[in-house]
């Protein structure tokens, strides 16, 4: 039932309008049903979960369950919880001045009951918007029962001249103050076991105990917990009786393919419009960026149990554009395009977000990031050019022979970091065999992206050990694989 909240100011007005009390779980359920019937997306902006997480979450909401979202870092767990706010009613009535958002039709606090007893139908009512009905707490070892549930307030007792035996001296914690709201506890296993125990009665019986006061407060709360599987072994665990009281545990996951990963990155990256106007990013560069993160998630150097957050690709994308933009600014230009060599600029965005195993620590974070870039190039290479077999017969001809012969006969090519776009293109165009390979195998490729593809071809031949790539302080040099060895003879 839709009410004209602008015209309802008292309990009497509310009764006259025919308002009926509804629990927060029923609100979520009813509004989800409406969205499903209308074919609307209940969780917009969340990609890759359409056939996995979202149906399970919808089933949990329809079942009126408290929910635990279990998954690695950067899997949109908190975002899903935030989006549940969209399934709440636009406004709900609240007894004016109530600390715990008392429903005027079903008051539970001493304050609300005494106010209604005193004023009756003239009890003032305020309206609470759905955006105000979301509370969140990060579970840390220093969280106390007083923070979550409440405690006796000696200052309140002194000011009101009340005995500590009077329940009016209680100061309510975050959970009672989130009555009729969605309450999220992030990283639940980090919460000390004794604090988790304090949630038992709230989840099941609906009463709370504060310093000897046993208050029968049937709190109306939709709990959403988030947890990382790694936490179960490294920092703590969810105590068994608490898990038993959580209706649905839903496993989240990382994107299954590059297309979905790109959608997430482009949606979440915080970019200046002037930056996006000044820097052109080829589609291949976007695919390569996501492939680097896919390589990280299966790398022998990276701790798979810790995961590689989707935030890694988001911040890497921001760094990638900034690297190209900085070069353009230093060259006095107002427009440029991303180059493959610009990917060195994303290394700081990777190293701070991956946990390395022992072998990775030996390589060093920067070294692992560089390996991941090379692995990503190697993975994408066969999608654009003929595959290079690991084992080849002696004297077997390949489509790359002419290009490799060009490098064998010459001094190679330098691609400096500070090259202008014209110098960069001129250097790549100076290799006839490179141009011919693109003409033969990618004749219809977008002309704006051709130079990035040329660079990918060179990096790919390096990753397959057909060419040699050396990094200088201010650029790269591509040479024949054996040229330096022959010169030393």
C-alpha cells in the first residue's frame, strides 16, 4: 500500500490511512517479487552473477533468510548487500525521537510505548527513507559487545538521576539502532568468538541482554554477513551455532571470462573525462589488461587462497591511462593511444594487491608482475597470429621466418618510452615483414589499433623465445635472439 507520507504526521493519521506493519524481510520479499514480475533487474551493475549468485540470493530473500556471502577479495559481496536497499519500501513510519526506529503500530522500546500511552493518536510520526536503512560494521578484533548490542550509560544515569536498575540508563548499540534496517557485518570471522556468541539470541529469539538487563526486543533486522574463506584458517572462524542461525550461505566468484571482467573494470574505474578524451585505449589493450589478472589468479607465484581482487584490474586500468597521459603531457601533445610498453605503468597497481607464495617472494613482486604481463601476451597471441609450437622440426618453415630474418640481419628496433606518437609509429612501420604479417593474418583489423597489435606481435615472439627484448631505463630494445651471443664470439 502506498501512503502519502507528506500528509501523515501522527499515529492517528497513520491509522486512518490504513497502514499495516510489515517486517523488513517481507518488504524485501514483496518488492523482489514485483521486480521479477516486471522483468526488472534487482541487482543492477553486478556482472557475471546472473546464472549463479543472483538466483541464490533471490531465493534467500524469498525465504526471508539471513545471508552469509562467502568469497575471496573483490567479489562484490558488499556491493550486493548495498543493492538490497533498492528492495526496501521507499519510506517507513517511525515514532519521532525513537532511538531504535520504533514502528508506531508495534512499539517495542520503553520510550515509544510511554510516548504513545501519553499522546495516543497524537503521537508524532516521522518518515525514514530506504537509504537511511543500511548499517554496516567491519568486524575487527577490537569490536565489543557494547559496540554492537549496547551498554549502561553512567552519564545518562547521572543526568536523569536514575538508578542503574532502571532500563532507561541503557545506551543501545549499532544493532538495536539498525532495527527495521539491513545490517551488514563484513569479514565476520574476524569477530571474536565471544562477540559472535552475543548475536545468537538476536538472530533466533529476538531478545538482547545488556549488563544484566534482559530486554524482550523483537528486533526486525535483515542480517547480511560477508566472509573470506581464507579467514577460516588464517585469522578466525564463524562459530558453529552462529552458522546454524544463518539461513543461506552463498558462494561468490570472480568473472568467468574477459568480456565480463571488462564490463566491471570500465564501470568501476574512476577516470577524469579529460583523460578518457585524451587517451585512446584499443580493445586489445583492454583484453590484455584483464588477461593479466586471469594469469595472476592461476599463477604459481600468487597465493590462490588469498585471491586477486577485481579492484586490481580497476586500479591497473586507471594507471594504464595515466601512464599514456603522462607521456603525452611530457611530449606536449593533447592526444595519444595506449601502447603495450605502457603496461609497465600498471605494475604498482598489481604489486600491492597480490599475495605471493614463497617462490613469488624469491622472484620479487615487480618481477612477478612483469612475468604476468608476458604470460598474458603469450595467452592472447594465438588468437591473432598462427600458433608457435613449442617443438619444431629442424629447418621447418614458419610464417615468422621473414620477420626473424629481418632482425637477424639488422640491429633490431628501439621503442623508447618518450617517443611521440609519430616516432612510435615510424619505428614500427620500419619493419616491412611486420607489416606483411598483419596484412596476411589480420587484414580487417581496426586501423586505429594496428600499432598496438604490431607491438603485441613483437612481445609475443619474445615470450615464445623467438626474439630478445631488453629493458633500458627509458625504453625497450627488440633484437635477434642470438645477436648478443654472436657478437661476443
